[in-house]
C-alpha cells in the first residue's frame, strides 16, 4: 500500500510513502516549452509514477494565486486523469495542509518547512515537494495508519465531513 501526495503546479510536488510513513520517492515534476504541451508533459510525467492501488491526496486550488488559469489547467488535468484511471482521491485545502503540519492556515512556505521538519524530520529544497509530503501523510492518516494530534484529527474530520457550502443569495431586480 502506497500513499501519494500531489501538489499540482508548474513545478508539481510528488511524494510516495509506504504504510509506515517511510519515504519511497520525492520529486518535483517540471517541463519546458509552450502550453498546453508543457502542461500535458507535467500531467503525463506525474502519472508515470502512480501505480494501481495507490492512495492519493491532492492539494486543493489556491484561489489567491496570480497564475490561476495555468495552475487550474494542471490541477484539473491531474484530477481528470485520476478520474479516468479510476482513482478516488482526497482533496485537501491549502489551509488544512498547513494545519495538519502544525502551522497556521496562513503560514508562509518557509515557516511550514520548519513545522514539517520538526514533526517528521523531512527536508526538501522544493516547497511543492514538502507540501506533497504532508499530503501523503494526510492520506495515511485518513486511512487510520498514524496516531494524530487533536488538530490533525480535526483536519481529517473536516475532509471526511466537509461543511455544507453556503449558497449565494439571489437578489431580485
């Protein structure tokens, strides 16, 4: 049983852990050239590392991103491929990822790296790979394979039972 964390981006973070949390692989998937070819290459390279039976957690969309259309294309491309290949996946909000690692939801990338190292002893130069590592740990936790702190359990509970989305109020003209 393998647990995969994916942080979709132009530099996609990708981590595989075994059921004990031992690192199998950690890489950053990149590509050169023009879009949409570059985006397709990132998606295909990501899937070259996924195996049947893998448990996948993927970071949700960050709505404050300056490059939203590009990242949305890569993020949706990976999600579509997961769907086509028959993978169920766990969607994790960026703030939930940070909380699970022990940081505040608005923590900066360098602050998060300290929390990740303190909690799991994992280091990597890429913040995308560090995020993917936390996502893989969340996938393990979601399947009951690790002891959790109170705040980590809150993250897993929120993923399992998301709060209902509030609908927009209609304004009549």
